[in-house]
C-alpha cells in the first residue's frame, strides 16, 4: 500500500523511466510553473496582444527562414537585428508578400493584427478590448466565422489563431531547395 508521501515519488520514477532524479530542485520547478501560470491568468489585454503578436511574428520569421536556401547564422542575425532589413513585423510581412511567400489576404490580416498591437504598445492611456478604437480595428479583421455577439477579445484571438495556422501551413508546405551550384566549365 502506497502512502501519500510515496505516491508522487513512484509516479515521478515511472515518468523518468527509473532514472534517479534530484528532487531538491523539484519544488523550485513547481514554483516556477505556478508563477508563470498565475502570470498568464492575470495577464492584461496588452500582455495578451503583445504575446500573441510575438508568436505570429516569430512564426513568420520561421516561414521566411525556410525560404532561405543556406542562411548562415551571421546572415540571419544581420537580417533580423534591430537595424536589419527584417527587424520589424511590418518588414517581415512586406517581404513575405513581395516574394509570394504568403498570400495578400494573410499579409493584410497580419498587418491589421500588427496595427492593433501597435495601438496597445504605443499608448500612454489605459486601453482594452472594449476601447472604441480597438473594437473598430478588430471588426476589420477578416475572420470567417460568425462574430455576432462575440466579445472583441475572442474575435481577435480567433483571427490570430487562424493567421497562425495559415503561417504554420506555409512553413510546412515549403521545401527549401538548395541553392544551385555554380556552373563549371571544362577546358578542352
């Protein structure tokens, strides 16, 4: 018969395939998970918008990266650093559209999401999903589902989820083709 104290230990041993684990750090890890979870639950509208937008921007970066035949780490850093040509979400959207990597509809949707993000990020007044400007901006998103009677926040999140799926599809369906080798000539 297991006691209350041995049940978690036996469960953890089962999950770690019997390997010895240092339990002294377990409480610290649990505290971290609880802190992050609590922060996410309490996250403000601005925190939610910035987080979701960052996820979309990073996914778009991954799509762009997948179209580069042989990007070196140095080149990638130069492209995306603060002064690089792909430093901003806007620049990434424009380049992805210009090279036909994403369709115009997705580029337009990402740009609308970016503008909503900027509204939240660059204001010095209290703002939320109920702010008239935000309600108006969110209503312009091209979400395909029925939005009648849905809260603005839910519409925004659904539009972002659809955009993220579209980006994931663009990333999965593209197969990087190696850069062609320089032509070699043979002398006679």
